[in-house]
C-alpha cells in the first residue's frame, strides 16, 4: 500500500519545563565592584567561618581567590 503526502509535525513554542522556569521571578543578587571592594589595594582578606581567604588582583587585572 502506497500513500503520498507530507507529514507535518507541530512543535510547541516552548518546552513545558522552560515555560515554568521562565515564569518564576529571578532573585536579585547583590553586586559590588572590585574597585570598591579592594579600595585601591591589591589584596583583601575575607574571613569566612573561621577561615581566611585572600582575594588578589594580578598584574593582568584578574582576580584570584585562595584559602
């Protein structure tokens, strides 16, 4: 038996999972500039749960965080 014709597939505009994710409002994240955080210095010590972390500004302008 032979049939001729075209098969068309309909695709929803958005997958159901993405639609529910996009409906949730995004939480605001606090932002601070590295210049303000370092205040003209090249290193900053951050105390967190009894440990010290060093935030350093490299010569190339990158930030490195080490424990």
